[in-house]
C-alpha cells in the first residue's frame, strides 16, 4: 500500500474513533467517555512535544552538513558512530515516535544504516529521563543489568541488520 | 519539558540570526513532515486510549504480581508490548509492585518491552521503515527484552540454571 493511501485509511479510522467518542458522550456510554478523555490528555501531551521535536529535526536538516553526518555517523565512522548513537539516544525526548523522524533525517544525511538502527533501538533502552526513574524506583542493580544486557545486544543486532539492508539498497522513507 | 522549549527557542533564535530564509525553510519542512505523520499519530493515540481504558491499572497490577513463572514473563511482555506508558508512570508502578514482592524478572519483562517494543507505534514505524523491517526490529527487540528479564531473574536469584 502506498503511504498516501495508508494515510487516508488512517484518517478514516481516526474519524470512526471520533464518531464513536462523540456518540459515547451524547449517549452517556461511560467507557467511551473514558477513552475520549484519555485520548484528549495524551493528545495534549503530544501537542506540547511534537512541534519542538520536528522543528529541531528540521533545523538539523537545514544547517548540518552532509559531510559532518557522514564523518561521525557514516560507514567509515566505526565505533565512534555507535558511541554517538548511544549519546543521541540518551538525549532523545518522548518515545519511539520521535526516534523515527530523527532516523529518517540521519538517513538522508548519509548516516550508516547500522548506526541508525542502533540509535533507534537504543532510544528504547537508554533515554536518560526514563533511566533516572528506573534507577530511583528499581535500584542500581536492576538498571545496570538491563543496560549491560540490552545495549550490546541491540548494537550487535543493528550491525547485522544494517549490513544486510545496506547491501539490498534499503531506504528509510517518510 | 521546559528544557525542550528553551533548547528549541535558542536554536530557532540562533538560526534566525544566521539566516532568516533558511529558518523559514526549516519551519516549512517541519510543518510538512509533521502533517504527513499526523494521521498515524492520531491512530496511535486512539489505539492507546482504547488499550488504557480496556486494561485498567488494577488489572495490570494484579497480573504482574500474580504469576512468576515463564507464563508470567510471557504475559508481562505482552502487556508491555501493547502499552505505551511514560517512564514516570511505569516505574513508580513497578516500584510499588516490588514492595509487594512481585518478582524483578516479571517487572523487567514488563518495563523492558514497554520501552523497546511498540505495537501501538507500529503503524507509524512502518511508514518510515517499511513493514518487514518494522516487524523484524520489534521481534528482535522483544527477544532482547526477554533475555534481559531472564538475566535479571538470575541476578536476583529468582530462577536458577
């Protein structure tokens, strides 16, 4: 399915959801109302975050030179590329949904696929705010074990995945 | 959150001083890209709202504190995969469950999959990475999350080889 068709389908589904919520409010269907409220509050959270994230990504696109990205994140960057991946993942905000557009930008600027997948995977592993919460509620042993197991495995998987896809001329789209 | 606004504002200001036309181009780019993914975001939030409403926190708490064997890991991984929950909710919840003697292994399976595996973000991810890569990536992340949970169980002495 083309992305355009998919977007229309998604809009239709969201509209169906909207009609259901509106109907629930009119008829007093409690779970539907609850869903509507949850939807509104998460939408508000996203509305606070997404414009900033997309503006920062676009500024990155406009200002950062392709050569710079290639040097630090590209095929020849070696271990340094993955270190940058860890740093970038640690600094990322929101959830995975912010990591995807960042990945797309990195791809267009010539970053290696393996580094991009490492970044995306690690965005789910070592975002700093999240890790801080984990540390304080679950204790240092929990956090150290999780990071110690997940980070190497994610990087190994990303290297394999990136190599295979690079050979096949894979592209990240929008 | 505030720091994000400060950083974005500072970056925009610096960009404006350097070149107004490039800044305008960047803002246009940001708006177009955001508009392109909005339908997927809307769908994701609708699914999330449905998931949260249909599985209330008490249910999650009961399930996570209940079964400690392989089945518990499987259920915890499933819940973590299909939910989106910010860290500031998930970890206090898990911390409270630890106090109630829920196994670390089960909680690890839950929080790891919560962070690494995204069923609800799949429609969005597919748009960027394509179906196959999105599926493989999430599948492998699920495995990694479970491996990390099992190691956690070993470290905390909840299971032994």
